[in-house]
C-alpha cells in the first residue's frame, strides 16, 4: 500500500522525515486527515497536535503554526517550531502562558502587541494540551 | 645595535602574541563549525518554503501572485542594512562591508538612503563619521535565532509597508568557504521570489508539467496562505543572511589569526637568528679584548 512521506521542518532544523499511513494535521479550519492519494492541498497550520498513524500506532508532535503542503503523497509541514510530545517542557510552557496572560491584562485590544501576546497564549495552551496526549 | 637582553625581550613578547593568535584561531575554527551547521540546518526550511511558493505560482499561473511585500514601486527612498560583527580582528570582514556600503551611498547619492546596522563595528564607523543611523539592532548576535532575526525583518517590512522606504537592501558577507567571503548587496524588499520570475517566463519544464498539475485546494483561501507565506519568506531570507554573516566572520577571523600566527613564527625565527649572531659577536669581541690585553702585557 502507498505510504505518505511526512516531513516537519522548522527554520532552525528538520524535525522529522518519516513514512506513515495517515497524518492528522491541525489546519487553518480545523483538523484534517491525510491519506495516500490526497488531492494537492495547501493550508495554514494552527498551533496544535499533529498525529501520525503508522501500522496502527500513533505518534504525536506539537506544531506551533505554519503551513502544510500536501502533494504526491508528500506532507510537508513548515512549522515555526515543533517538538515530539514527550519532549515538551510543560512547566516552561505554563510559565510562558502565564506571563503572556499577565502582559495581556495591561494591553489595549487595539495595541499591535495584543495580537502577539494572544497568539503566545494560544500557542502555549496548545503546547500544554499536546503534552497531555502522550 | 640592540643588546642581547632587548632581543630576548622581543622574542618573548612575540611568542606571547603568537600564543594568543593561535588560541583565537582555534576558537574561531570551533565557532565556524557551529555556524556552518546552523546554515545547513536552516536550509531545508528555506528550500521548502521557496518550493511551496514556486508551486503555488506554477499551479495557479492564471492568478497574480499578489502581496504588498512583493509590490515594486519607483525607488526613491532606500534602507541599507549593514551586517557587521561586534568584534574586530577578523581581517577585512568589517571593512569590506563598510567599504561596499560607502560605495553604494556614493553611487546612489540621488536616492534618500538611510542606514541601519547590526553589529557594533558598522555602527561605530558611521557614528564616528557623523553619519546618522536610523536604528542599530544591538546585541542581536548574543541571541541569534530565527525569532530574533524575524523581529528585525518584521520591523523592516513594517517600514516598507508604511511607505517609509521603497526598498530595503542588506550588505553582508556571503559565506563561500572558510577562507573566502564575498560581500554582496542583496535586495530584501520588495521580495523577488526566484519563482515569480519563473512563473512569468515559463521554462519548457514548467510548461510540460503545467497541464498535469491541478491547482491546490487552499484552506482558508489562496490569499490567506499567501499572506502568511510571503512575510515568512522575507524573515527566513534575513535569517539566512545573518547566519552567513556569522559564519563568514568566524572564517575571516580564522584566516586572519592563521596569518598572524605564521607572521609571529617568522618574526621569532628572524629574531632568534639575530640573537645568535649578536651573541657570537659579543663572544668574539670579548675574546679579542682578552687576547689583545694579554698581548700588551708581554
């Protein structure tokens, strides 16, 4: 049976390059699954958990937003940051989320930094959720 | 003629200097390896991003590749970003960048050029000559990662989008090899994807491939994806320029220190020769004095 090639790359390094039967990606409009033979697809990636299914076994990665390109049974994830769920520093994520939330309180919603901090809160929250799936 | 003691002192001091330059060379070699690894690590992301933009352009060649950061306008105001190092003793590394920037300023005196710097050396040079610096991105090297580079790129992009400047150029040392660096002036904004050109002038391969390619399905939409892709491409471009500059700096320092070490070795051997000659001359002189003294007593 045809397999998917899944790659996750971040600006600082290539995280992963493996074969899998199915990939479930947190897309711009919700989770979507990819199996071999998927139509060419280009989507935004939201902070969340990416699941790989290979021979019935699941493997999960946290991705911090970016893009995904699906073409010719190849899933290319370009993430701002990514890590295996077992590698997540939960305490650090919680601390960063709290700090971002504290800064949010002092900011006006019109402030340009508001959106940035809000994105940080969403990202860290997704990171913590991802860590809980391991 | 210098006394024996003077020469001995000189030899000792040159030996000390050689020790230092040798150590600096080794440190640079280690840092160079790390910097090269960082360049290699950044490559897959940059290439994949480039590839996605190119595929997007090819697959939907009927639609325009439109984004504010791709927009070219008549160039009247330019921002020039210099990537220099914080430290010296790196051969021509910094002076080459500065010389190139000065040439640019001279050749484009009809434009309004504002200068920004990364690295203390470039900043010092322009400040000491009373040239105004719009912004010095100080301390970037201490925490150089994708995020910190992206912050700089985003600030430059904001100036471009606010119509403060019509183009942004980066002057930096392109890393060719450990001993070769190449100063380039590269256009950061408006972004010129190699791919936009490829799409505009289809090559035989893209034409042959085109009928087979169906356009992507986009989520949420083609424009939304493009809106994120393009700024990302700008960020990664600057990030790579910074990484190359760091690697070039270490390469330049390594060869400068290598030369300095060799020069010190040459100096030591010529001083040692002089020292031995002088010593011989002193002995001869003393002998002659003794012999002629004895001769006079007869």
